[in-house]
C-alpha cells in the first residue's frame, strides 16, 4: 500500500463478485480515532470484557490491515484475481470449505497482544514475518476451497485425499523427508493433505523465493510445479465458491464469551493433547528428603518454569503454554510429595528439561498409535 493512499478492504457483494470499498466508508460505525476504553485496564479488568464488546476490526487495526493489503499485493503480483475475505477470529483459521481467512483478534491492538503473551506465553503471528507466513498459508486453504482444487485427480495424487483424518497437534513428522516443503514450523505440511497444499502454495507465493532452486531434485518440487501450473490456469478466473456474507466461524464480533472464559477454554484445548506426569518420574528427578538444607523441588520448578518450558516447547515441538501448564502441575505434585533437590541446580534443570521433553514425545507417540489403531481396527 502506497504511503498516503486510502486503505482498502476487499469484500464480496451480495452476488459474490469482488468489490473494493474504502476504509472511510467501512468504518462509519467505529471511528478509528475513538480511543479504546479497555486499553488502559489491568489484566483482571480486561479479562472481564466480552470479545464482541472489544469492537476490534481490521479497519481499526492499521498494522494488521497493512499486512492483509500486502497479502493481496502478493496475490496480484502472481497474476491471481482471488482476494480472500479476511476477518478477526479467535485463532488463525480458514473455515472448512469456506474461502475466508480468520486472523486472531489479539493482533488488532498492542494491549491485546500483551494479554495474549501473558496468558499463553506467546502471541502467534505478532512479528511481521510470522504474520505474513501465516497469511500465505491460510490463503492456500482459501484458494483451495474457492476453486475446489481438492477435487482434481492430480491434486489427490500429489497431496492425498482431503477426507483423511486430521489431528493438528499429533501427526508423524519426518524432518528429513524431501517430499514436503518447509514453511511453518513443526513440518506442518506433513499434518494433512490440506495442510500440505496450503504450505506448498505459501512457498510458491512468498516474494523472492526461488522455489525451483531451493527444492531442486526433491519430491516437493513436483507439488510446487503443479501449484504453479494451477495458478496460471485459474489466475484470471472468478472463483466458483465465495465466502458469502458471513458471519464466519470464530468471528469475534459475535462472541459473547468473556476474555477470561476464552482463555480458560484455549488453555484447556492446548493442553488436551499432552499427557500428565507420574510420581515415579518425580522420584527419579528429586529426593524424598526432609533435609532443610536442600531446596524444595516445587520452588525450584516454579523459579525455572519459564526457561524450562521454553526449552521443552522447542525440543518437543509443542505449544509453550502446554509445556508451561505441565510444569505447573509437576511443581504442584512435587509440593504435595515434599520433594527436594538431590543434585546441583544446573544438573537438575537439564535433567528436568530432558525428562519432560521425553515424556511429551512419548505421550504424543502413544496418541498417534491410538489414532492408528482406531482407524485400522
């Protein structure tokens, strides 16, 4: 978007065709100059607000709005007329078979980003590079649905059936596989055929990416060349499927839940896929000792929880909150057992990080085995 130009949003009219409306028309109800009444509140007071009462919109979020405009510019530069509808949602998503992109509401304001980091230890998509990567990925889903590309036999041959069971937090990872592109972390292209296509499209769309050179002599190149062929074929065509007038899944403008309830649910969902810990593990890490000279295990875990959670999240490829939540429960149980350190602090910290990582990976492997057994009785 050029400096000084009027911001724009791509929308769809009632016939489903594309139209461009200027932000000064779209923001009649919510003046961008109006101060946010909740921006100066402390966390407890802010958590009491309902999501829809925040009244956050893309039109009132200049940084986020500019990133959406950047996505549209990248699509145009590739010769695509498709512009996915973007809206503020509870998370990064593209509703199933709906060509629309949901962007987390917290990215609309620095105060909400700060709250997200406090509650979840990170704010996914906060940095510009990460945000654009996610937008390109979701755009891959949207264009797949808009043109029903997943119905094509060649698509199914390269990526697999879109009907395949999907478990986003637990899927086999082959880090050294040459059959998949690498765009988002956790080798996400390997999660599902739909994700494989979205990741491949995102790599193809990335400005300055010489994908032919980067993926030469790899199986993933066939997928990229297919995407390139597809986009050349459909680039100037109007999509047969449109997002419609909304509201769409997860639209925060319709959410009556408070932020407190939202985060309680989010934390529960994030931690659901990861198993808990057992007393034998704690006894291996710490000692059942009443010696007051030795530090209590729960105090040690509490003091180092944030650092250890970061290490576990990185090694086990799990959300930071899930790692932090497991360490919280580990500390709570250690307190109940009155455990104390039996080794030097640095050695203990490393042992805890390695042990918790191993348990998380083991839990995920067990979950995957259960999924396989359920699918192949």
